[in-house]
C-alpha cells in the first residue's frame, strides 16, 4: 500500500516537472477580452518583426496619475508587453518626467520644445479644483532615428473618460505607425500641383511637414502641358498621389486630359476645390463685406464623369466654428469669438478609417457635394450637421451679420456632403470624345484607384503668424485645435497605404469607467460600507458566538 502511494506521488511530481519543461519550450498567450484588444494585427506583427537592432521606447506616462490616465498607463504597458513577446529587441523605459522637483520647470520647457505638448488635467475634489500637468507621450528610437508616440488623443468635444477610451483604441495604431516610420524606407512619392493658382507653400507648410516622415514630396507644375503635354503626362505618372490645394485658375482641356490619364493609369489624388469665390481675407480687406461669385475651374465635367458634382453654393450651418470679431474702439478693442455660420464643423457617421475617431473638421465657405450614380463606389467622409441652409452665389456676405441672431427656422436643408471618397474603376472623361492632343495607348477605363474630393480648399490651409506657418487646424482666438490635419493625413495614408496600417485605426475597444460624479456623491456611503460595515458584522458575529458559547457551556 505504501509502495503504491509512493509511486503515485513520484508520478505526480514527474508529471509536473515534465509539463514545466515542455512549457518552457512552448509559449502561448491567450486574449480572453471580449473586444480582443490585445490581439495584434498581422500588420503590426510584421512591422515589429522587421526590427533587427534594438528598438527603444521611452514612455513618460508615469508618476501620480489621475484614475483615467492610470487606465491608459495600464493599457499601454500591457500592449508593450505584447510587442516584446514578438521581438526581444524591443526595450522599454518608463519615466516620470516630473519626478525631479528641482528641475521641474526646465524639464517641462525642454519636453515642450521637442513637441511633447503637456496635458493640464483639472478636477474638482471635495469642493476644491486642482490641476495636474501630464505628458502622455512616448519616444521610439531605432538606428539613430527618433519619433514621437502620442498616447493621449485630445478632443475639444468629448469628456475626459471618452478621450481616454478613444486613446486606448488608437494605441496599437500609434505605436505601429511610429515603428513603421522608423523601420521602413519611404517608397511613395506625393506631387503637390502648381500652376493653377493653388495655395502657396507657406499656407500648406504644416501639412507637408506632417506627411514628410511617410512620403517623398515634390512640387509638380502643369505649365509644361502647353508646350509638351506628352512629356508632362509621362512625368506625372511617376508620382503615386497628387494633391491640388485650392486651385483658383481654370484648367485647360490639355491639363485635364493629363490628369484624367494619370487617374486612368491608377494614380491617386486629393482635390481641395471650391466652386464659389469667397474667403475671410476678402472680408477683412474689403471693409467687412464682399460678394460671393461662382468659380468655374473647368472641372465640372471632370468630376461629373467620376461620380460627383461640387455645386455653386455655400453651406451655412448652425453648428459652426467662431470667427474673431473686433469689439470696441481704439485701445479698448478686443477680439471676441462669435459664431460664424459659414464655417461648418464637419464629422462622419461611419466607421471609415479616414474619418473614424477624429475631431471635428473645420471648413470655411464650403460647397455642397452631390454624388451621382455610376459604377464608382462612393463613401461620404464628412458631412455638415442637419441644421443647414444653402446659399447661392452673388450674395453680399458681411462680418456684421454675425451680430444678428440667425433665423433657425430657415436652417432645414439637412446634412450636406463636404468630403467624398471615390474608389473603383473610373471611366475617362474623354471617352468617345476628340482628344485635346494625341496620346499613344489612350485609356478609357482606369485600373482600380481612389480619389478624395473636398469642397473647401481652406481645410488644408494653416494660418500664418509673423511669416511663419502655424499648426493646421489651430484656432488662435479660441485656442482650440480641430481635426483637419489628422483627417488629411488619414486620407493620404489610406490612398497610399499598401501595408494595411491604416486599417488598425478601425479597431474598436470597449472601456468601462466609474462615474466620477456618482463616485464623489456616494463616497461617504461606500467608505462606510467598505470600512465600518465589515467591523460591525464582525462585532455582531463575535457577540453572537460568545452568547451561544456561554449558553452551551453554562448548562
């Protein structure tokens, strides 16, 4: 009997040792979360696997953090652990940038200079308002190159818990995007069109700087079409994407044919075009009023054939951005933000990677876009609110109108399309037409390609202060930053992305938060339940036990 028992114990011990030895060679992690938040995409795995030298990550989300940011910190650490299981060359340092109180101001200044914008978290606890300075950022370094990693996605329209939830949702994309910039060489080239009155470089400088880490950028003028259209067409086909930012001069038929055949050969494009002549500068320079005039860029048939029409009207929206207006006279003059119905704040009601989970995009004198029936797939990327009014050209627009209360009963036109994505096989504008110039191997049907059309050139335009470009989407008068830059970057990435990186943005993560207001209101109750009630129950149990014991043994 003892022999059998000893044999059983030895067998169990041997089995445990064998299982541990096998487990040391076979490693597997299981993601049991409902939304598979820790299951990395194949694109992310491939990017991390491609690192062949140490990839160093510095995370600054450390120290005494608010509860919402502790969740972001935990999610960040768990995601990095997943990365490290794929490639041991990935190293991480967790740093509290404000731990050194003596050099706190200098550290804040240096971090801000490198582009790490601090987040000021204000909260009310027990009737007192406190402010905490946080740096929800990271750095990734690889082969003498370093890029920033945003960990927190700030929004002007969401509360802190929603912002943190959106930030957690974007973590994998932000890390994968940074790693991709470090480990992959630029392979795509973007042409910025010139020659038709497009915005000068200083007004699109911030956007060009934004896409520079991803793509090679070069200007491309269509002026040579007049003398050598065939050569121009051959040259433009070397570019993967063309961007036309707010053209103001009409395109010739020869230029249109070059652009059409570029699209037919599979070229991608972004058009930020306007059908009405009007902008803020003309209002400020013309004593506060100006007349809107229809603009003919000779592109109506061009876009019509591809499946859209940019109408000659302006969208007025009750849900709009403010405009700075001078209040007072002389030394008492102050600029105040006043609601401006000609600046719609647009968003999307779909989950497309270009427009999903971005902040509101600010437009200025935008036109309505109609989609037309053809074989090209169309996705509405941005729309106005449903409280809109359409206004035709030849209208006098005055800054003084902002002081008048709008008649809300007239804003009943519904949601208006302001940005549209076209995908598929396009039909040539010049199919069954006489060509402006002779082309060998004329294409009347395109390869599968994509195009984004935006009905306002100011979406890409950054403000300029003291001859220096400011951040795209930043509004000086209010200090708010709109989603223009992120939207346009997503559009370029989507059109040119052949790795699937942009699709990571569509990943959905469900985050559960405590209700901070309810927690504060019921704090005393829960403190009593957690601290006092267990002692009361223990005391009652002790008294009852002692009573039963005495009663039992006194007999």
